[in-house]
């Protein structure tokens, strides 16, 4: 009996020891978790102590290093940025000499790298927004230079310059930018046939045709002198056409963002369930989303500032160089303003992403003709 009792007592003793161990382990874990909570709270309070705390100094150093890294990537990573100092030089020449020819030339050189960097920041932001929104952002901020120059020219009463620069922008995107993209893509992929989405190109072509009709009808009414009420019918038709084009462009944006989520993904790439192409996994953004937004704001503000000097010097540059204002408006200004689209369309075509090249070039022309005009 004693032996049986002793044998039967062992499990109870072992069970009791296991319970004590588990209790001690639970107390240790709770104590460690409590200490971790207190450590987090103390570190949080240390971060809020002000500029003299060590944590805030580390945060400040990190922010400074991130800012330096972002400036190094955006400003010092491209050889075209060597033209950036010509912007301040244009302002100095304007204030010291007032020679409009040199002011226009230096302003043109200073805006060129800014337009290209605007496109770069938009491409970086497109990594976080997706292909469709990225194409729209690229077209929008790529046209920011033309729109800003047009606004400054309208404020100065130079309506003819606005008309010619917007028309030159459409022609530059459709002929120069798209032609260079096709040519560059053909050079890289000589033994391969590049393909693109036919439906997307048809939609953009239809919108361009609609924009041409909207611009053509008031002009025909003006030059044929067939108005019912002289001066009033033409103005009414022009306003009606502008409202129709704006509504059609808004419907096109809704169609792009809601119905065609993958329309800028190339046909020869596989699409993952999340809507991203398989080849895009190898590419990663170089700057963060908020850095891209900040750079977009900075570049847009600086372009707007330089555009004021550029527009004021157009007439003086025309008389100094003996070049017609029409040549400056139709050729020079659109080439500078389309620097972002030019670089982006060629880059995507050389990566066999012809749909994005078409979206950038034709989408930019569509936006100028339907929204800008």
C-alpha cells in the first residue's frame, strides 16, 4: 500500500511542479512584456522632450541625410541638370542688362532640365499609384510647363502666343515625341515586332478627332462669314464646344480610372492579381512618395517663376534675333515643354512598353487639345 501510494503520489508532485513552473513562466513573460511597454513609453516620451533630446537629434540627422540623398538623386544624377543654373542667370541678366534675347535664351535653357525632372518625379510617383494613374500623372505634369507658360501669356494679353504654343505642343507630341519613340524602340528591338493595345489607341484617336472638330467649327464659322448674328454665333459655338470637350475629357478620365485599370500594362507582360505587371517587380522607386510630391511642387513653382521671365522676353527676343514669334511659339516652346514626355516616351519604348509610350504622347496631346485649349 505504501508503495502504491508513493507511486501514485509522484504524478501529483510532478503536476504540481509543472503548474508552479508555468506560473513562474507566465509571471516572467508578463513582467518582460510590461517592461517592454514601459521601454516603449519611455522612448516615446523621450522623443517628445524637444530639440535637446538624443532621440530628436537622431531624427534630425536622419531627416537631413534623407534630404541630402533625395537632392543627390534628383539634382545630381542627370547630366541635363547642368543647365539648371541658367535659370538664376536669366534673372540676373534681366535685372542687370534687360537684354530680352539673352533672357529668353537662358530662361529656355533653365526650364528644360526642370521639365525633364518634373517627368522623373512623376515616374517615381507612378510606382506608388499604378500604371493607369501614373500615365495620367505623367501626361498632366508633362503638360504643366505649357499650361504655366500659357497662363502667363494670357495674363500679358498674348493670345496668339497661347494659340500657337498649344497647337505646337499637340503637333510636337504627335509627330516628334511619338516618332522618336517608335524609332528608338525599333532600333533596340530590330528582330522583334513591338505590339500595343489597339482599343486604347482608338479611344485616344477618337478624342483627338473630336478636339479637331471642336477647334475647326468656330474657325470655319469665322472665315466663311455665315453667322446668323455677327460676332455672337461664333462666340456661342466656341463656348459650347469648350464645354463639350471638357465634359468628354472628364468622362474619358472616369473611363480610364474605373473601367480600364490595366490599360497601360503592355500586352506581352503578365499581369498579377494585384494589377501590376510581372516585369515591374525588378524596378523599384528611388525616392519615396512624399519626396516625389515635394519635388513636384518645387519644380512646378520654379517653372512658374521662370515662365514669367520667358513670356516677357518673347517679343524682345523675336526682334533681337529677327525670328518670327510664330516660330518661337510653335517650335521652341513646345520642344522645351515636352522634354518630360520626350524622355519618358523614348525610355518606355526602349523597354518594350509601347502602350505607355502611346499613353504618354497621345495622352498628352489629348489633354492639351481637350483640357488645355
